[in-house]
């Protein structure tokens, strides 16, 4: 989680099957809102 925060702050999201379900959901919401790519 702490490794992802710097990327998310820069608008970069990582989504794969190894993520915790709650992290996947957060990434999907941020992507839908246009906050990450």
C-alpha cells in the first residue's frame, strides 16, 4: 500500500489480480473519476 501512494499522487494507478479487493475498488473509483490513468 505504501509503495502505491507516491504513484497515486502522480495520477498513476496499478490494477492487477494480486491487489487486495479494497485497493482494487479504490483504484477503479479513482480511474472512473479521472483522477488516475
